[in-house]
C-alpha cells in the first residue's frame, strides 16, 4: 500500500467532521483509521481543550514494530527543531532576570565568534534577530550538519570551525531566512551569560521545574528504554522499514542547540499547560507574548500574522496557533492558543508528515469557535497599481541554492477589475487588500477559489524598503519569501537558456550516438575528436546534475565529507569549462562549408555548452568543494 493516501485521508476527515458533536473518542478512532491508511507505525499525542474539559496525553500504534511495543504517554521521540521553542524560552528567562537584552548586539556578548557583517555599523546583529532568523546567515552547511557520535564540539569551536556560514547576506533585521546556525549562536549566548552548558541551564530552569522526567537533552543517538524506533517507507518493497538500516536510532546533529530534545507526550503536556497558563512560574505573560510575535524584518513591519517570533512560528487557521515543528527521522508539532485555551503536541515515529491528523485535531479543537465570514475590503486596489510588474525572489536558506529559488519563485503582480493576481509562487493566486493598508504599507489576504480562507489573516504584503524600492513579502506558510522587481526578459533568458541548453545537449548526444551506430553498421567507423570531447562534456554535466540534486538527509551528510561523490563533483565541475573551451577550438578550426549542417549543429551545441559554463561560473559551482561548504 502506498505510504500516502491523501484522498482517503481527506474523506475520513470530512466524514468525521459531519458529526453533530466531534468527541475526542471519535477523533482517536479517526486518527487510527488515518494511521492505517497512511501506514503510520505510531504517534505520540498530548492535547488540551478547556471547552471540552480535556487534558490528555498518550500514544496510538506501536513504538517498536519488531517487539510489538505499544506507544504510551512515556514513549520518547527526537523532536528536532521543536527544541528551538524550548531554547528560546530559556533566553526569555535570562532576559527577565536582566542578564540579557534582546536588542543587544551579539558581538558584545560573544566577540570571540567570527561573524561577518558588512553593515555592522548601521545594522548590528542583535539577540532578537538571532532568535527570529533575520541575521541573513546561511542554514547549516554540509560539513557541519552531521558528525560522528562522539564528535561533540564546544559551541564556540563549532561556530568558528567554518565561519563562512556566519556571514550576513543582507542587512540584518530585514529578511527572514531559517537557519539552524542561529540557534547554535543562541546556545552559545546562554552558555556565556549563564556560565553553564546550555543543556544544563535548560535542565535547571525548565525541565526540572516542570518535572519533565522523560525528557533527555543529549545522547539521542543511543537506544534507551522508552525510545520509539524511527521508520521510513520503502517504495520498492512497499512496506515500512527502519529509518536507519544499520540499526541505529539517530544521528549526531552538530548544531545541538537547534535540535537537542528527546521527549514524551506526558512531558509536552506540561509545556502546553505552561503556555496556556501564560508562562506559569517560568516566565511572565509579556515574555510569552513577545515569543509569539516577531518584531524584526519587513514581514514584522507589515505585521503579517505568520511572522516567526522567538522560537515560535504561528500556524494560520481560524485562529493563530503558536508553537514550532520539527522534522528529521520523526515528525513533531507543538501548537497552542492561549486565548482559546487549546493546544496539542503530535509526533510520529516516521519521517513522513501526516497533515490529515493535524487538520483533524484543528477541527476538533476549534469546533466551538464561531468563524466570522470574510468581509469585503473597503480599500481601493489602486494603491497596488504602482507596484505592478515582474518580481523575482531574493532570499534562500542557503546561498548555494539561490538560483534554484529564483527559478521557482518569480512572476507578475497584476491588478485587474476582479482583484489582485500574483503568480510568484509557481501558480497564480488571487488577493484582496485588507483594511488598514496604505500606499506605504499594503497587506492582502488570499482569495482564490477553493482556498481555505485565513479569515482576515494577511498572506501577502508590499512595502518600500530602506532604498525606497518595492518589496513583496509572501508568507508561504513554512517560510517567508521576498521579491524584488526584475526584468522578465533576464529571468526567462536565464531559465529558458539553462533548460534549453540541457535539452540541446541531450538531443546532440542522441544524434552523436545515432551517427556512430550508423558508421559502425556501414563498417566505416572513424574516430572523431569532436564527438569524443562533446560526449565527455555531456557526461561531465550529467554527473554534475546528478550529484547536485539532493536526494535526502543522508545525501547531505555524505556531501559534507571528502569522498568519491564530492571529489567527482570537484573534478567534473572543473573539467566541464575546459571541455567547452576545447569544443570551441575544434569548431573554429573546422569550419568546412561542405558539412554546413554538421557545422550548424556543432555551433548550436557549442552555444549551449558556453551558456551552461557561464551559469556554473556565475553560481560559483566550477571546482566547487562540497566538503568545505
């Protein structure tokens, strides 16, 4: 059975919601049905609903298939980036004690770290920018992603080992870009301010006070009692298999402060209770509110509800659900709303997310919430008219992949009689201007047919940046994308030129092979230096593409090491321009008009090779050394 059966999931969820009263028992029955259809081994669940007088933690399914061990409220799982929420909570504890100032430049706190910020005099990196991912840092790179189990480096050494990732790519505090390195920096700040290892500080100030007895802050590569085995889905065998084929249960994340928790539903219920109690005895209500609302970046100036706060990323539904998620070999979600007094923790011991279960939980927790109908905007679309044009995305999690993001996210902003249209997110979406917008700051909500409306929640914004240039901010749900005006000709020239060149070289390869086969059958085969060089160039390009395209987390791990794959990329990416130069010389030396058709074919192929060479050079991929990135 396929891992994902989306139609069945939607059908089950829809039928469940048709009930007059959706009870928690019905929810659990529907979850079990979804798990059966989606082939989910087990889930860990904690849920709170004041309206339903519900406060529950437990598990469904199995934690270990081979042993038949059931999930329980004390079964533990690695929750990956959900850990960031807890680390940010620790930062707020230090802030309330006066030991930390969110607006303080981090160079004053940890001057020994080799940050690179060319705008440091006007836009220093502050603590809150670190927690809100607006520093402009790359995400963790291949060579500092995963390490050997016994490679636990001090955070200062880890950060300074490869400082290239700690370079601001734009003015800090302007644009969001999710980076695990930010939370390694935050962990280092905790250690410097508190005088303790960050794990010890979190344990002393959060884990122990909340009596989270199942939670571990390190050693998640070890198999221990209560730990759920992580699973994946093998499409070739059509069955669930252990995620780690060698029998291990985890890998050593180098950036520990970004992913350090292994916990249970029983313990995460205590975190939910703390949040719904406005911080309880840990922090003040004001600190929780600050965690929920980002204050740095253009998206915060626009007041987009989906903006990332301090270790807190809102989900946009009928109400804003705050919290965080984590994806690795397990999937975990922590979501809550203090006003509605609802929340849940959901984790699966498999690497594929199950959105149907989260939709079901949202529907259950919000079934008593009266959702107001969307009101027509009273703001004229004319204020958007001056911003019409073609836009291209300017941010990415890793600078190496920026060209790919530009190909994915670009398009026209248009204003017509029936609304505003923007196709910068791969396909056209329709928007209407929200009240409160002005010619200086425009916020819009998505209204295209079939879309689950966000009920007055903005999902797109337009603003003038510091240079008085137009900037579109698009809330993509799990990230923020920023678009600046670009020439559509330049964009499509690059895009069509690249893919067109690849197609030309593929067709050229086929023609060379056909011609060679014909010569063999005619017993007139002769060595062609052009064909040999051309085919070598095509083979190099094929290898470059094959290695460059990511295939999963283990591929990322291997790219951070010096091995056959990374060495091959280094050699082939450096060899390709040389082969292009060789083709150029051969074509110019053999301009025989007697073979005009062959010459035209060679010129077209040469242009394609030259275009790709220029593309590789402009994106710093020639002689690229993955093991140092």
